[in-house]
């Protein structure tokens, strides 16, 4: 397959080259075929991977080599693709999404990207429940339920609940204390 990158440089790729390319590279390559409907459909699908911070994955990467967080985001991409396909369809029902530590192993910028995608789900009328220790994610929540007071056998009780601002005011909450400290640093 011959094409051009966004910068205009010519490229000749085989199917093996496409499979070895990162999602970001494949978007760049396939974008060189603007008159090809299949190439543009592939670009739109690959952009969902990019939106969820998975642009670095190889197109042909086996699923069993992905981390838990990558697998969760791949499932998220699947739902985003389905919701795009059924946008405006009668009878579309909201979905409850549950994510367990989706930021594990993510770079700060990827966390920001993930937060945008989670907000997109909420904006589409879905509910998102996130089990998380990342303070950037916690402070972006609409509502928090802080379990504790400690971990394991010393936990499991609701220590605090409310908006991030409300939880930050609860002295018994470790999460609240961390949010209050973070707020002080940002001032």
C-alpha cells in the first residue's frame, strides 16, 4: 500500500508494516488516503484508541500482552465505538461503567486524556463509578465515597461522602486530608 504521511512524505507499507505500526503511526499513514472510505473509517476507529491514551499500542499487538488498565481502556473504546454507531437511535439506554484503578501505570498526560473520556461518558448520560487512589481523578469526581478508615480488615466503613470539597473538610478521612493538602499547594 502506498500513501503519504500528514507531512506529505511518501510511504509504501505492507500489511505487516501496518500491524507493526503504533496506532498513532497508522492514523498518520491511513490519513494519507482521504478519498478512501475504508481508510477513513479505520482512522475514525483508531482515533478512539488515541483518545483513551492508547496511541502507543501496536495495531497488531496481541490482547494478552496488554496490562489491566490497557484492557479496561480497550473495553471503553469498544463502548465508545458502539455509542457512536447508535447515537440518536431510539431506545438507547444509559450504561453504568465500573473502573478499578484505571490510571495505574499511566503518565500524567494520559490521566488527563482518560478524565476527558470519562466525562464524555457522563455527558452522554451514562454513570461512571471509579475505584481510584489518584488524587487528580478523585478531585474531578462529582461525588466521593471514602472507605476506611484503614485498609484490609481495618477498613470497609464509609468514612466520608460528598463532593471533593466536602470530603476535604472531614478530618477523619485520609482522602479528605490529602485533598485538603493538594488544594493548599494549588493556591
